[in-house]
């Protein structure tokens, strides 16, 4: 029997995201080839700090989105590995091995797997001998081929299905509201929403960045469960992406500040790996998300992820649920993986650089001092602006929440359906950032809720992605 020969296994976690809680993978190798069914098992260990699962209050958990890239010997073309899926997507059905205390959930498209706690608990997880079944035959790999693989892990947060409120009843610019009364708007399903300035309709403050009509049922409204990246895209994460696409794609994705990245493709090096990545356009972010088999969130989902379900909004609140905000100052080890801040809970006005992903979360911090959302997602207010799909115009409203497939167009752009377009229509930026004012950092602020230049880059432009829960 011929075997797949793995002549090099390259261990590659998304370090900028991962350093915040030290996510890492190790002991990666391929075994268990079944030539008759064209599959093998990808084995690895996985660990990260400050993990949790709770059955009370938020009733949610964190986890890791794991996906794999491979290339054949003497090829520069990295491809996305197909992970086996069989209903209902658990380890037993899919032929995976989940260590004690863990649960593996494979989505139906087989683009990766979520790994998370199987029971309530908190602290460091350290799981050995995880096995994911790779259907290499579906990816065009033959039994005698030699391959190189790269395994990526991103910390994610599960935000469960539930009712929530858009807008806060506050004074945020162009906030969502009821059509007749300036109060928050309840979202109770993923059904279509009628938009207009009549009672019971969804409207915006002053009617700005909004129009009448229907927000279609397929447009993600935040009611359904979603996995959201725990942290903003880091410099190292963006570097890992660039180093695993070919040069012709890379040249259209290199709009970053050269002070942040050194070296030459495909051996680029991040100057400050743990800092949130800036100087990336929406096209850059969408390409990264497509390549990762994730997707952008909508501006409605942004508010749900920040505010939480069944929560009475606080007027003009930030992602941590109140109106307390203080600019960070007095850093320790700025720019390193141990960067912390002795004063403040948000980077929004005076700094010239983004801070480390998750830098405000410490062993003694609470939700306000760490800047965490209701579900434990970090830096949704401040640090860098969050690109989101807008519900403002027809292009944005055509978005259906389709996930990326792990592949890009030849020019390095995303090619997922209805993810906005090169004109910039269908976009918004939310959450405020360094060099913005405090008001921009409020959850319901829509100062940039409509048309935004999709090519825009700057020292405060970044973002993150999500994946629909299954």
C-alpha cells in the first residue's frame, strides 16, 4: 500500500490572536491512512489559557477554530484541507478523536472544526492526541503524493441564539431605533424585518444611513448563534495569511505599514506580532476571512455580540455594558506579548498605535476594566475599527452570511458571494478606535454606518470575523 509521505509539518497558529491566551498547537503529524477511502488522520495537541464554559448567565463558551492548509511537493500553491463531516458533526460521527473534556464540532462544509469544552469549567485547557479526519482524496491528493501541511488555530467565542435589542435609546449618531419612537428595537428572530419610520419598523436616528423596504430573512440579524473571533486580527495573523498565499495574490494584499512587517514574501516577519493589525482595508480583511473559511459579521450581529441577549440596553453604553471609559496609559512592556496597561480600559483617543490583542484582560480584571463584551469578546469598543456588513443599502442587504471556502480569486480578493464589492457599498465600520472620540466607541454608534471606501486604510483600521453556529 502506498502512503502519503508528510515530508514537512509546519506548525502555524495565529499567534497575534493566540498570544493573548497562549493558544498553541504541537506534535502535529499524519497517520492512519485509509487508501480505500482516501483519508488520513491529522494528529495534534492544543492548549490555551483562560478558557471557560458556563451554563449560567451568558451560557456560552470559548473554543478554537482549527483549519488546515496543505501543498504538494514542489508546489507553491497552498490549498484548503477538507475535514470529514457526517451528521450531526460530532467526533464520533465524523471519525475524529476528541480528548476527554473536549467536544469537536465539524460544520457541514468541512472547512475546519471547532474544539471546545464539553462541560462547565474555566482555566487552561491542554488537550493531547486530537485527531481530525482529512479527506485528502476530495482535495485531489493521491495516495503516493508527498504533502506539507500548516495547521492554524484561532480563539473564538460562542454567542448563543437569543432575542436582543438594537440601539440603546441613547444619543449615538444614526443609531438603530423603532420607526415611531426613539427607543431600542427588539430582534426576536431571523425573519425579514420591515424598515421605515412607522411604529414597529426598524429605523435609524434621523433616517441617516437607512431607507425603507425590507431587510431580508437571509441577512444575518444577530438572533441566530454565531462564533466570533475573541480578538481583533493581529499582525502575526495577517503575516501568516500573507505567507501562505502566492505572490500574485500577495501583491494586492500588502497595503500594511512597512514599519509593521519586514522581510520578503513568503518569509515576512511581524515587528509586533501580538498587536492588533492596522492599515488593512476591507478588501484585505475579507480576503483573510475567506481564506480562513470564516465570514464578516453584520452591523446587527456586532451589537448582539457586544450587548448580549435578553439585556436591557444602557443608553450610550460601551461593549462592557456601561458608560465608564478611560483612555489607557502607563504601559508595561509595550509592543510585546506581555504588554499590559496600568490605567484605563479602552484605546480610543491619544495613542498612535494599537495595543496588544487582549492586553487589558488580567487575572484580576473584571468586564469593565478588561473591556470585554457580554460574551467575553475583547476590544469591540476601541483599539481598531471593526469592518462590518451594513444593512444600509441594497448591496449590504443582499448579504446572506455565506462562509469563505478557503480560496481566493487570482488577484487576491475574496470571491465569496455577496460580501460587498469593490465600490465600497454595503459596508460600515463600528466600535471606534485609536484616534477616534469616545462616542464612536459606543455599541450603537453608526457614524460610519453606511458607505465607506472599501480601499480605506489607516492607523486605526482593522477588524475580525465570525462563523455561523451550527
